[in-house]
């Protein structure tokens, strides 16, 4: 594993879930961190925890990634402080599980603003510096929902398909600049994500036994930092599902519409 000591790592959505676990593992490996999210109180607590345990620099900044002007301002400030980013983890995101005919237009816009436009805007703030330095790693937390569309998650799934399209294109664009681009496509993970996504708790009840631990997902991500890993698909068996879907979409949808109607 490449050393992370002294690397500058920016993590969006670092106030909880996978983002906070990624921050803890990066700190343990000696990286300096910029933690971004809306809940500044939670970021400050995490910052204290990390700085009291490890000899690293940690910045905590409030940022709502649905606000592209705020992204510009925060990244200008952060980058003038830390000078450059070695790694950006675009992790901030959320989902709301609704049938397409029930989805509210504000929720649709909001999911795209955070999951897609916010991720692109954060990326565009670090790319020029990475290109100039001919070094960097963009890690986009997408989803298995970006590979396999399932009922009652049309908008969330569409937003994560958009993330994967962007990620795949970007990887080819910056390959000659020695910048690595990785997508992370997990299945369900036991985080606060479902408090918003699955208010009735039906999905959590149905998939509880498959749920990944955020610490495990974070370790898979951090172990591959500063490597050329294209995609991280978790759990591995779900990845066979997406290959099958690509090869046999009609069969998959005929049977999948029942099997995957877990929400
Ligand atoms: O969820 P959660 P996860 N601006 O809710 C932040 C994807 N994923 O860790 O702003 C800035 O514990 C929020 O912070 P705060 C998922 O799509 C998950 O599971 O303070 N930040 C918090 O730190 C997402 O991309 C599952 O509320 C914003 C963090 O995002 C990523 O994993 C499965 C924000 C969310 O933490 C992390 O989610 C899958 C905003 N506007 C993909 N809105 C899963 N859990 O099952 C939210 O395939 N955040």
C-alpha cells in the first residue's frame, strides 16, 4: 500500500458514516485532513478526536455541497491554506426512496444537486492543481445503484449512474496527467443514510443481513488510495449481478423486478 503520511486528503460528508470512518483510517496512516460537511459540530468533535490521537493537521469546514458558490469559497480558502490536495474523496450524498410517480421535484433536484453537481463542482476545484502537479487521486463514492437500477430508487439510481458516467469519462481525460480516478460502488451499508432514504424501515428490514459495516467499506477505500484502482465493488457478489444485468438485461429485469423490490 502506498504511504499516506503527510498527504493532504479532502473528504466531503465527513461528519458521519463512511466519510468519518475514512477520515479515521487516513489519520491513522498519517495523512493531513480537510473534513467538510454541513454539521460543523460533528466535524469539530471528529477533528478533536483525530488531533488528540495523531500528529496530523486537521481542518474542519462547514460546507453544503449543493451550494456551488460555497464550494468555490471553501475550496479557495482550504487550498490557500494547505496549498494542494493529494486526494479528494467525494463522499457527501443522500437518497430518498420513492416511486417515480411520487417523487417530489424538490427532492429530485436536491439529490442531483448534492450527489452529482456538488461532486462535479468539488472535483473541478482540485483538478487544475492536480494536473499542474501531475499527481492526485479522485475517489467518488457512487453506489451499486449506479450499476443496477432497482424499483423505488429511480432518482437516487439515476444520480449514481450520472456519477459513474462522469467518473469513467474523467478517468480517461486525466490518465496522462498521472491522476487516478476511482469509483466506489457499495451495496447497503449500516449508516444514517437510511434514516432519510428509508423512513418506513422496510428496506433496512429486508436487507439487514447483507448490510456492510462502514468501517469495512472505509478500509477498502483507504487501502487503495494512490493506486490505479478503477472501481471498488462491494460486496463482490453484487458485482456479478451488474455483469449479468449488462449481458442479459431483459432476463434480469423480468426476474429482478420482484427480487429487487425490497424497498
Ligand atoms: O451516509 P450518512 P453514508 N452537503 O448519511 C453528508 C453512498 N452510499 O455514509 O452535511 C455536504 O451516514 C452528511 O453530512 P451533513 C451515499 O450515497 C451509501 O452511508 O453533516 N455534506 C454525512 O456526513 C453517499 O454518497 C450507501 O449531514 C452532505 C454524509 O454526507 C455516501 O455513500 C450505499 C450533504 C452522509 O453520511 C456516504 O453515505 C451506497 C450536503 N448537502 C452508497 N448532504 C448506504 N449507506 O447504504 C449529506 O451504495 N452530506
